[in-house]
C-alpha cells in the first residue's frame, strides 16, 4: 500500500485553463420561486511537479458541482470529479482516471440543531477531510490522514449533524458502508452487514464555522481557535473470513488563525491520529501519525495577490509497513482566497527503510473556483 503511495507521489500534473464554472460554496444560483433554487459551479486543480529531477504535469482534479433546494427543508447535492492522477487520497488506490460521482446527497435540514444527510458524502473523520483538497492550508492532502473511505474521503450512508451558537459547537454522527464490497479497503473479512460508524464533535472558541464543512484557512475573514475530536469504527473490517478483525481510529485536531501586527494572518494547525487494525491483514494503516503546520499571510499586495509562506511537517508511524515523514515548505500566492490560489512548494519525503530512497519534489500548483 505505502509502496503504491510512493509510486503515485512520482506522478505529476500540469497547469491548464479554468473551465469557467463556479465552486461548491459560490457558483451561479437560479431562484425558482417558492423557496426553490438551483446552483451550479465547478473547480479545477492542476500542478507541475519535478520529482527527483523528472518534470511532468497533469490535471489533478476538475469538478462540476450542483446543488438545489426543493423547499426550506429538502435539498440535494450532486457533484462529479474528473480525475486523472489516481487521486488526492493515494493510500487507498482506486480508478486512476475517469468521471466519478463525488457527492450525491439528499439533505433534510430541519434547523440548526438537527439535520439528516443521506447518500454519498464527505465523512466527518477529521478537519482535513471536511476541508477537502481545495480548502487546506497547503497543496497536498496530508499523508497521515488515512481513515477508510470509498472515494476521495466519501462513502455511502447517512449522517446526522447539527450546531449551536451559530456554528460554535458542532456534532456529526453517521453510519456508512465502510470496508466491504468494492471499497478499496475491503478484505476477506468484509462483506457482511457490519457498518462503518463515524462520530465527531468540534468547538470554536472565537468565530464560528457554520455548516457541515470547514476550512483550514479563512485568509483573515475569520479568527479561529477550534478543537475537534473524531472516532471511526467498523467490526469485521480487517483480516480474513476465518480470522476477522475490527478497525478503530481516532483523531484530535486544532486550528488557530489570528490577525497579528496589523492585518497579517498567523495560522497554526495540528492533528494527531491513531489507527488500530486489530493486527490483521488489511490495506489500511495500522499505527499513529501527526502533522504540524504554520503559515503567515503578509498584509501587502504583490500584484493582484498576497504572499503566504507556509511549512508543514508530517510523520506517519506505521506498524504494518515502514514509517514515512515529510516536510513541505514554500509560499502560497493568494489572489482570491481558496477561489484563486497559486502554490510554489518544495517537499522531501523520507522512508524509514534502507532500501527506499527519499523523494525530493518541487510543486507549482494552481487552483481556481468560481
């Protein structure tokens, strides 16, 4: 599994023109009257990577995103992903190319305190997954965030969620298909009726983050001091039919983002992960990991955007394979928040195996949303 990750680390992507449709959070909304509406949007991410001297380019992600309301309570989300690099979640390999259903959700939103989503959706396993790749503080998805999922951090199931204080306290609880059937984490033990259960709570001490999703960078529009805790469990998710085992994982994460020295924005983020596969055979990570991130958005215009130096360190300590550590550092060029951003970064990935060489990579990435 981790060897497959290293192979995908060497796959690269090229910058291309924006498709011209909007993002999941913006887009173009058509008012249909009587509380009904329809929104369409989209987003693209592309990069050029030089890996140990080999340079190439590829489209990483292109999404068409739609949502709508039938009335004040009933709504839907339907998003697609055109993906050509094998994914932003490479530790669970899937179809390396093609058009995929990203989200297909029926939303029953009764009030702030109680809502029900059913279908294929983002699992509330940690802040990074609720961010998604477009709303992280650095370009690549963290290698230490390795919970089971079907595709791109999603799975099919039902989530109950709500909030108080306008989004200061939030909870999520859900049941999903998990490691069975065609899921990339399925083993010989999977195939029964055992579901994957996920629960999460978070609290914002400063500005609230309302809604199901979050972000790891608000670029000065919010001041955030947030902590979150998540658990993930599935019985008969690992091992074989004759020797099955359970899967249990948990994570704690935190984000601080505050204006300092005027309107400069200091961001500190960290997360710790624990994965227990019952010491059975499985493609899932068994072990622990953490990451630490710091960035500083400079309150000065450099052309149409602002510069944001950033550094992140990750360490994945696996019991069923060798350890991986990675440091990424460079600068983000913030033109319009997460809707228009360029990243120029260097990363070095080390493998605690004398037979596996470290990987040096330079990344030039562009993401656009509307």
